[in-house]
C-alpha cells in the first residue's frame, strides 16, 4: 500500500461525533508519485482523485463541496495556475466549476441540496493539473457544508490532505514481505523498488533503520503483528518531499504486551511440567528460563529450596523447607534468570517437582 504524505485536520468540535468526520477522505495521484515540471518549458500535467467515504449511520444534507488547490511557483503550492483544469464528481446532477481567484473548485448539486445516505461515497476528479516546478508538499483543503435533515443550520467540516511533488525520476514502490503470515519468532524479508538520490528509512514498532543503500532487508525474530513503513525523502533546492509505503505481517500466536487486562470468561496462563528430583543427589541446582512457580511435593525426607537472583549476584535466600515424610508441599515464585538450589536435609529422600511456567521456558537442571 502506498501513500503520498497525508494528514487529516481534526474537525470542528461541533461537527465531531463518535463516528469521526462526516466524510473520510483518501487521495490518489496520477502519475504516482506526482512529479514536478522541468525548470523551463514543458509543464507536467497530473490528476488528483479524492474519494470521500461515509460510515456514519445517519444521512446528512449538503449544498456544496469545495476543494482548494494552491497556485503559484513556491514549494508549498501545487500548480502553476488553474488553466485547463477539468473537475468532475461521481454524484449525479452535480456541477463543478473552477474559481481561479479563490483557488477553489466548487461542486454543487443542481437542486440546491442533496442527501448523502449512510455508507454513501463520493469521488472528486481534478484532471489536467499544471504542476509547478518546485519539490515540496502542498496542502489540498476540502470543505463540506452539511446539516442534519430538517435542520436550518449549515455547518462546515474542513480537512487537509497533503500532496507530495517529487523530482523527475524519483520512485518508491512495491514494498512486499516474503510472507504475510509467519510463526512467532520467524524472520521476515522485505523487498522494494526505489530510485537513487533519495534517503530511505524502514520503521516498525519503535525502530528506525537507514536502508538508503538497500532494496531488501531481513528483520529477525518477529513476535507480534507488525506494520512496516518504508519512508523515502528527496530534496531539491529548498524543497523536500516524502513518500511512505507500508505492509503488514501477521504472527501466529503473537507475544502480547498490555498495560491493563480484563478477562471475562476463561483464560489459560500456566503450563505444567513434571520434573523428578534425583534420589541419589543431596544438592542440585536449576535455572529458570521464564517466570513461574516451583511446586515441590515431598514423598520421603526433608527438602529445602532456596533461590538466588543470578543477574545481580544476590546471596541465597533463607530457604523454604517441607517434608519429614508427611507429604508436604512447597510453592515458590521464581523469576526468569533466577537460580534455584534444592537440598536434602539429612538423608536423601524423594520428591516430585512441578514447574508452572508463565512463559515459554523450563526450569532446567544445571
């Protein structure tokens, strides 16, 4: 999926609702990416296609939609002028006119007002735009005048879309992952096509990697669903433009990291592993590969269990004891990386050890 740099301005608080804006917009350019005109002579022409989607469950009435396209020679302006611009709209019985003085393309229903029903969309075409000669990003502003059916008060909802203008020859396309669905911990290899003379960065989670010299990159040990972004930036003179591609990779049984978790119903957290303690050994040690609970069930003899935080070198804990042939048990919380020392007090006895792992890891004998 490719996008020209694009932002959406928040709607006026009086027009906002639980469903967000009255129309949600996406923008496509032809060509993609859009390129500037040469310094002299030929003027490059391009088309903008703006799709407005409505997901609100209630209808609205509208009497106009305006699109503002800035004209001039600066990097933040999109076109040299509005000469030859050809606008159109997919809604029937609407008229589109160009107001060059205001820099506005005005779309109006021929009947004065029109109703946009739930889940109804609208597509605006701005064809034969004369792109100016400066690299940069230009805002395209969309204004929707609307009201609830039966109301006499019109409201204006404004959103800004950003259009990048790139040097001739620039391209960034076809970002792909070698697999869209992987197992937890597997790597994923990303490939793309790109031009020279620009900088490229791969972004995911909280990572940003300079991949300017590459067209392929392998990311190791993916453990959760991940959106990858590939950003290309190019500068010419004082103007800078940016293009971003993205692709998504789904992980089977991903790792989860949450701040708060409320569970309504059943959930499984711990897995149980059985470990028989050696009968002929008085002392032995084990290391926890994940957080968990150690459950010692003493069948014969008296057992002592102590633990140590190996990462900080803390001394052994005072210890927990159970036994004397009474079938007593110990339940001891153990953190990942800790060492556990298990000792018989007196003669060697017999116990069964259960390890309840909170994660993917054993309590392994050293």
